[in-house]
C-alpha cells in the first residue's frame, strides 16, 4: 500500500488552474502510472485520507476515483478500498489551455474544444485575466512537459513583450486562438479572426438597413483588449460608403442621437446603451440602430432582438482540437457572420 506521505509527492492540486480539482487528481494519478511511480495493484489512499491530505472535499476525491474507475484504471473492493487495476494507459496528449478571461463565448470555445478532443487528451486550464505578468508566471511555472500550448492572446498592456514569451514556446506545440500576434513567427497552428475584413464585410452585408442612418458609432473603452483591426475595418467601411464615424469611450457620457447606429463590443456597454435608448423614448431599429459583438442567446430576446456580428466560436474550438488530433500547423480563418434582428 502507498503511504499517504509518499502518495502526496505524486499529487499536485493547483489552486490557480481552471481545471476541476477532481480532474487534476485523476490526471496526476495517470501521470504517476505513466512514469512507473504507481504500478499495477498498488493500493491507493482512502477518500477520507485524500480529502484531509489535499484539503479537498470528499465529493471531489470520490469523483476523481469514479472517473478513473470509468476509464478502467482504478478498481475498488468493498472494505479494502481503491487500487490500480490497469497500468496499460493509452498515452494521452497533454494540453496547456490558456484563456484571457471567462465569458459566454469563451465557454463555447472551451466546451467544443474539450468535446472534440474527448478522451484523447488531458487538459490543464488556466485564466490570466488579460494580464501579461500573470500570463508569464503561468507559462514559467507550468510543471508539465506539455504536448500543446493552446492560447487566446489578449492583453491589457505590455503587448510588445507578448511575442517574446510566445516565441519561446516550441512552435510545433503552439496553437493560437482568436487572433494572431505580430512578431510570432515559425510553423505553428492557429484559428484566428480577421477583424478588419470581418467587420467590413458584415457592415457591407447590412448596408440596405444602415442606409437610413448617417453616423456609425463604436463604443470602445479606452483600456481594452479588442483588436485594432475592428476600428480599422469600420473606418474603411465608413469612408467607402460615406458614413460619419465616431469612437465613444464612455457611453455613460453620451446622449443617444436619432439617425445614428451604435456598435457595442462589451455586454455592460450594451446594457447602458439600451437603458439610454429607453430613457429617451427612441424607437429601436427606426430612429436609432444597435449592433452588438458576439452572439449570445439573450440577444435573440431583448428588445425583440439585437443584431449581432459574431464569429463561429463553436467552430473555433472544434478546429483547434482537430489541429491537435491531426498534428497540423495549419492557419484557419474563423467564419464570421451577421445576424440581423429588430435593432437595426
């Protein structure tokens, strides 16, 4: 039987990781078997011992063992506890998944990525909150030799250093999601948005509805992680089709004007914008227009429907997983689409 003190050297529960603790526990046991530190018929600590030693709930410990039982690695005997049932482990791809933040559309990416990989990979999931120092810390302190680093690279500041950090990752292990990073070179995989082209094409598709307005405003907080290509594409569209164009940093300070369209990139700004429209008793879709970035279910309902410009986030997660499964370094441009509703 493995003493708990010895077993504790094999288990590392990372409080900063977005990976569920039960999955971290299971992954550590799998890794210990792969490295021959745990072997066939070794008896494992009890659920109570795990809970006490690693300061996790009994439910978490039990869920970790149940997962390992489900995939045939761990067995149990009533009254005797859990043991290593099989040491014949199919080698899984180890993925370091690093998102800038959590949001509705990021969850869509995550869910489709995990679902497409299935049992082929173990995933350690982290969130760096748009902070380059935290991003650097997580990369430097990653304890595993990962097969892939899948990264959504959006930073509040210090972006000039991001390429150096990302270039330090072996390119055959790198997959960038959502955007490309200037300065990152080599043969690596990517699923990216072409922000400049996408907003231009989406607005061009909406041109018949936009023709009743004279000005297109974009609500863009001064400190943001949105790609400069969005404003570049919007500016080019307005010049080509003779619309006035304005960047609004704080919608709270603006009076909403008739004959104008407002593009909201952030959900909080969308709420404030709709509130102002209601307060001024303006008719949405006739006197004033609203377009929101990133499709969510609620936008189908509020104000009888909000027009959206959005990428296909489900496809983005699926294709990233396929790059791993196919060992590909392809660059794939994510699909982008306009969904017209009552607000335009």
